[in-house]
C-alpha cells in the first residue's frame, strides 16, 4: 500500500503538468502572450510608418501610446480584441527651408482569430 501511495504522489506533478499543457492548447494563448504579439504588430506598424523617402523632405515619428488587449467572452471564434494607439509627428521641409510640424493620433483595431491563431486588423477609424 505504501508503494502505491508513493507512486501516486510522484505522479501528481506529472499529471498537473500534462493538464496545464492540454489546457493551454485547448484554451489558446493567454493575455500576456497575446499582448506580446500585439506589441510586435505595433512595432511593425511603427517601422513601416516611419519608412519615408528622405528625398521627399518628410520625417515621420510614430510613438506607440498604448497596446490594449481585452477579452470577448461571447465570441468563441475571436475571443480577444485589441487596440494599438499612436501619436504621430510629421515634419515637412518647405521650399523656403522652414519646417512645418503636424501631430495627430492614429488607432488600429484588431481581433484575435482562434482559427488562424493570429491578430487580424479590423476597420481603422479616421485619424483625429
């Protein structure tokens, strides 16, 4: 009887580990993992947004203001939604040599597709 109890106690951590692995696979990624993926998407948008030909005399700086992830419990196909917000500063060199600076906000809305296992961009509202 003692040997059986010892084996059972030894197997408990393995059972818990297997359960945690299965739970993660069936329930999908957690909030922290999705936050990191959306943060990577924000960095990619920033990099692309700042790629402007210097010969055009325009310099654009995209500052990431927020990366937010929220649950959508009543939507099993898209269980998470996310928002990326930027503050963009654009400097334009005028013909007379002066600089004109404009600032505006830009927001991107996403949903996480449980089927595709990635963030999908949704309608992006106009800038304010």
